[in-house]
């Protein structure tokens, strides 16, 4: 199960094994092979031949492992305290959930100048966008001619030609011979790239060389080569060194292959595979045509069965119309019979359930009298209640209070004055009596004693 699929299961409860598996996938998919420098400590050579140690600097350390099939290629013995540079893959040891580096290569830290120059040029070109994926071009699916830039005496050239001849012998190959190692090799490689673009006779260029040390491959780390590849109008595939070797040309090229042979496999389609696919496509096409003919014949038979003579078709329509006419007559007869039965039933019910009209009239008169008496009593109760409410309202009427000799005082805003404390001398007041009103000006005030 991939890490993306695990993350999509949002409500899932993970086991520790699944969590460590997902973390390992994330680490290995996110971080490429990288060089790390540090000091060896806690070095252990297991009975299996695997080496385990820690790589540390002044501030941190990380566990490392190099397996026997990798360590047996070293011609020197690591020991505690040595400064080394390792090419490693960051991963997670799932059984213990420990972060570690799985080493591919290890060398004593002594080639620092070359690696610093490599990293400096890499940062520079990367900052200029020469490594951007957006500028990389797709390789032609069926190249009409392939150009190879390498030394004519290189063993890698024989491997590439053998692979191309095996995969697609019909594709012509143009060799642009050049020096690939030593003094002036970088300028000659760049010149070969420019020459191939000037001649414009190839669909793709293969830049290849066999494996070697960093000094042997240094011509492919020169800026002049990187600039020539970047300005090439023809897609360039870099197949330099072994799988673990990385050069500047790998990053600038449109495609990087792990080895020269892998580069040849990348740019040349396999003839046998194409023939196999063509054979299967032809089979699928033949089956599809056969099924199409079968469907057409079946449809033709179906249409033939549906094809009817016009006279026969008219006779069928007349017969159908006659059947509809008979059904209509039957429905009409049934409807008349049902309505007649219904009328007789209602007539019988009316005769058997005839009401006593005199008794109904007497009951109606009695109910009318009861309704009238009830309405009269209700009106009397409501009249008494209304009179009581009117009397209660008269007691609350301010006008009745004023009629007993009281008056009502308002200030200039119309608010009722009930306390002289809030009044100022000279305030204008309005006085309301039981009959009429008057305006006054406050000359003096005092409090009730």
C-alpha cells in the first residue's frame, strides 16, 4: 500500500508497523541519494559482514549501515574518528522505528576541493533555472536518427551500439567523436554538442561515458559543458558513469540515465516489443471488425423480421382499430350498467330511509329555542361584565380626580411634575384643571413638611 493511499484513509487507526512503513516511504520518496560528511563513531563490523556506525559532527549524529555487498568494494578499512563522506539514502528501520542512512558509497574526506567546486557550480546553475523540470523536453518516441557524443575508443560506446542494434537496428546512428577525459575534454565535449546542433541531423543526442572516479568524470562537471547542453535545440540524454555517479550534465540534460546502456534503452524503442504490440493491436482490430460484422448481420436479420408488406400492415392496423372499437363499446355498456345499478341502489335507500318530517321540524324548533335562550343569557352576562369594567375605568379616570379639586402640572417638555426638587426658579409650567388649563412661572419652591 502506498503512502498516499494510507493518508486518504482519514478515520483509520494505524498499527505501529503501518505507521513506520508510511514514514519510511515518505522519507525515501522525498529525499534522493545525497552525500553526507561526518566523523565515524561506534563502528561495528557484524558477523554477517555488514557495517554499523554513527556519523556525527559537532551538533548532531545519525545512525548508518553499509551492507556487505557494498562494503566489500572498499579498498580501505574505516575506523572510529575518521572523517568520511558517504553517498546514502535516508530511510527508516521499521523494526525499531529508527532513522538511519543506508550507504551506497563511502570515501575518506579528502577530495573536498572538487566536491566544493561541484556544489558551487550546481547551486549557481540551479539558481539560474537550468535544472528546472519546466525547461526539460520530452524525448522523441520514434527517433529517426540518434547522435552519440563520446570517445570512439570508449567501452561505453560499444555497449550503447550493441544495445541500439538489439533494440532497433533500423535507426541510423551518428557518432560525434570527442575526448571525454583529461585536459581540454570539457571544451571538446561542448564543441561536439554545438556541432550536432549546427548539423541538425539527429532527433536526440546521447552524451555517454563509462564509470570512473570524480576526477575521471570531471569534464562533465564543467560549466562549459552544462551551458552547451542547456542551449542545445536537440534533446540531450546524459548517460555518464555508473548508477551512483552524478555529474552536472545529469542535472542539465533533458533526461538522466543511470548508465550508458540504460541511456540507449531510454532513447531507442524496442523492436520486438513494438512488433508484439503491433501484433496484439492487429488481433484486437480483427476481433473488433469481426464483432462489428456480426452485430451488423444480427441487426439486418432483426430488421428483416420487422419488415412487413404495406397491405399486411394496413390489415393489422384495421384489425387493431376494430379491437379498440369493440373495447370502447364494452366500456360504454359497462358504464351504463354501473350507473343504472347505482341509481337503483340510491332509489332503494331513499325509499327505506325516508325521514319523519314532522319530528325533524319539532327537533329543529326545540334546538332554535335553546340556541336563542343560550344567546340571551350570554349577552346578559357580558352586559353585566361590561358595566363593571366601565365603573372601574371611571375610578381610574384622571378627569374624575381633577373634578374633586386637584390639578395636574407639566413642565415645558410635557412631562408630569410630581416633585419640586427637579424644578428651577423661573421654570414655565402648564397646569391642567378639571375644566381648562393655565400657564405659570415658578417664583418660589419648597418641600412638603
